[in-house]
C-alpha cells in the first residue's frame, strides 16, 4: 500500500535522483511543466497536504530515467492474477460444497447409509477440504491494504 509517508519518501528519492530540488525544478521548466523549488519541497514534506501532480511525476521520471513513483504505484496495486485465482478457487469450493451436499442428501434419503455410500461421502468430504485449502492459499496470496 502506498501510504502518505511512503509517498513522501518516494518523492524525495525521485527529486534526489533528478539532482536535487533546483535541478528537478529546471527539468520541469525545460519540459514545459513549470514547478517551483518551493512546490517540490512541500511535496517531500510529510503532512504538508501536497503531493506531486501526475504530470510532474512523469516529467521527473523521464528526466532521471527511473520510474521511482510509477513502479511503487504498480507494486501497490493488487495483482489481478491473484484476484482472479481467489475468485476461481472460491467458485470451485462452492461447487464442491454443493456437490457434497447433494450426495449427502441422496445417501440419507432412504434413512440408511451403506458402507459404499459412507466411503463415497468421506472421499467427497476430503475433496471438499482439499478444495477449501486451495481457496485459503489463494486468499493468502492476496495483497492486503489497510
């Protein structure tokens, strides 16, 4: 997650990689995106209420050649692959649970459960538990934001 503190630290790092406040300000001016030393300074001060506009981030990252803030933004974003995996696992767990419920209902419908039915239900329950474990693992791979 990209906290205010991390954003300020990354801003300071980006400005430093550009050669400092004055050089970063000159780089903005040269690219047609004027941004003063004072404005840049406020953006690297925690609780100032200021942050770099996207156009300035792009300008400074182009100037220094490193996507300091852009990379952090991408890394802070939840992975779509992990989200898709968790959704798939959850759906498969639901399907397995519904299948298990149906088989239990059939096995007990006549009031008698045979040894073969019990063995089948045990296999189905174990398969359901395995599917639930896979769902849990997929959930654990998700990134958590505060």
